[in-house]
C-alpha cells in the first residue's frame, strides 16, 4: 500500500533529473499557488550527479546518493529515467510503500508493462502515468463534441504527430537512440500518447496494420511509423477506421506538432496548434463552423476534469487523499497492447494483427464470477456482499470473457426479472458487469453485452434492463440502451445509478 501522508503535506522525490523531470517540477510549481495543501520538495537522485545538482538548485530538492535515499525521504516519487529502468524503480518504490508517478512509456516491452501494472494493482499502490494529454483541454473538448448525439457516429480519424528526434535540441535525450534503454523509437517513446488519446476519443482499437522506417539508422529505433487500425464497433454499428503517422525528423525549426481530424456522420472536428490550448474547430451538417482555443477553451472544459486540471496536481491530491489517480498503469497498459501489436505487424510487412485480450465468451457458474465481482465491483467498499438474489435461478446465466491463458477477465449475469418501466414485456436484468481492472476500456464489456443480449433475445426476452452506475451510463448509451426514470443511490455501493433499457422486440 502507498504510504500515508502527514496532515496536509505531500513530500515528493525525483529519480531522474533530466528534461521530463524538469517539466514535471515546473508543472508542480505552477499548480502550487492554487493547492490547498503543501508540496514539500524531498530527495532527487540521478546517475549524473551534476544534473541532479542543477535540478536541485532550480527546484529546491535535496541531492541524494541513491534511489533508496530518495524513497526514504518522500511520500510519492516521480520516476523520470530512461524506460528500461522503470520496472526496477517501480518495484523499489512499491517495496518502500511509496506512491508512484511513472513517466510514459511504462516499459520497453509489453511483458514488463504487464508486470509493472500487475505489481501496482496487486499492492494497492496509488499510481499515475505521464499520459498527460488525458488532462488536455483540447482533447477533452474534442471528446465532448464526439460524444454529442447530434454529431452522429464516428466514421474515421486521422492522427499526424511529428517532432525532431529528441536526441538533440532542448530534449538532449541521447539515450533515445539506444534501444537497450528506450526499447524502440517514435511509436513507443512518443506516439504512445497518440494511441492513448485514440482510446480516449474514439474507444478500443480492435486490429492494426503498421509499417516503419529508420532514416537515422539507430538500431532498433524507428523514426517513421504509418499505421491503420479498426476500432471496436458499438453494438450493431459499422466499425470506425483510423490512421496514425508518427515521425521523428531533423527540422529543429519546427516545434513538435499534432493534428487530429475526426469525421463523424454529421460533424467534422480538428485539433491542431498547441496540444493544450488548441484550437479545436468543428463544422456541422447545417453549415455552421465553430472554433475555441486558449483561455476560453480551458474555461469551457474545466468541469470535464474530476479533480485538478493540472495532471501533477491531480496526482499529488490523490496521494494526499489516498484515492486512485488517473490515468494509471491500467490505462497505460491498454496503449502498450496496441503499440506491441503495431510492432508485430510492422515486423511482418504490415500484416493485420488483432488486439485480442479475449479468446472466448463462455457460460460459467456463479462461483466463477464471484472473484471478479469482488475485486471490481466492491473494491474499497465496506459492504463486500457479492451474492445476488437470483444467482441460482434456473433461468439465470452467467457469462465470462476468457483470455488466452484461460483466466476470466470479464463477467456478467443475466436473470429473468420484470421491468418496472415495461411490466408487460418479457424482461432480462443485467447485473454484475465487471472487467478486470487492467483490461478496462479494451472492448471486453461490449463483447459480453453483445453475447448476453443475443442469448436473451433467443430465449424470448423483449427487453434487457440494468441499474447502471452513473460512470457507466455512457457505455450503455453507446450500445443502444436508453436511460429511464430518475437517478438514485444504490444502497450496497452507495453510488449514484440510473436505470437503462434496451428494447429487443
């Protein structure tokens, strides 16, 4: 478990004192004036002592002789080293009971990313990953425009990302030309941000095809990637398509730049300019065009961030309160799975590779679904009850999503229960929908839902209904459900819910 902080003070340490550590240190300083708690600068360690000393002079940290010294000095640690060190340092931080902010990417390969995620989750360590675009006002606004029902369904997305290769210029990260430290090039080290934002904006990626080149000829370090991909379709919908181009060039006069185009059925959205302040521009089918950027954009999206809009402030507040941070390692792992699939595709001349965390949807017994119910649906709650009235009824069935190793990574329970909204129709209630925390957002819930709805329909159901947590209402809407009635607080979880209904006949 992460170490408890003292009253209203959070002590932070840094391991690694280069460009990205400086970025986070400055971000924390900018946020400090608006925080209602104190951030205390603790230890910093870097393998190059002169770099740690320079960082300490600018930030107020104290130069330490070792990683262990930094961990002893702080409540939360920022891991800002080259990528191949992340696993070792996360393990050390977890052993010391410290909260962890780990820079992206999590690891140089998928296996280590999985190990890091499982360690952080099993230990209950408060953790956040440096996928900072999750807090970007530009991307938050784009997501709101995409989710607006008047936009229609997403049809395609084009994402272009370029910057000069970061072994030069103000980055000066020479280790990024060394595959033993970086793992790979522009896709892993830079465009993992882009893959994560594709998940945030559109949804889970189902399959990919990619090719890569290395103009700089650093072994194992690609500097051009061109990828196409297919997103998971909403139930009964066509699948959105997308392309990503990622480039590391030598034009130091050109700042790093991203341009995103999202084409919906009735809306065209672009994000360009600054990653944070936009502008975001959109054109609707009525011929109207609108644009928002700068301070106006930041004000308009403030309510879309649950805590602090500054990602570093959000992490430190999570540490103070002892609550989960976001985006965490589970979010990052979903992007790692896609990136790994892109590399595998590129190694086979662009062959399409499926993102397939689920091998099958099977009917199982109630004892098989209980562990995931407990871990996901009752995590952190005083009431640990996971048995439902009707679990053993002869008309009830339990479905499980099973991965390649045979492990259950998703569950749902379907039982004959009359609907208060449609008492004259044959109804099935969906309960206990749960996806393993490290695989949430990759489409497992959609597959479970489709399988359950299909079976319920074949068994004569005319509607499916559920009491949905408010945090999951958008998921049900995307899959054809309609929200009915007033919201309520469910007594076991004490969380806000709404009823959702899907008509089958």
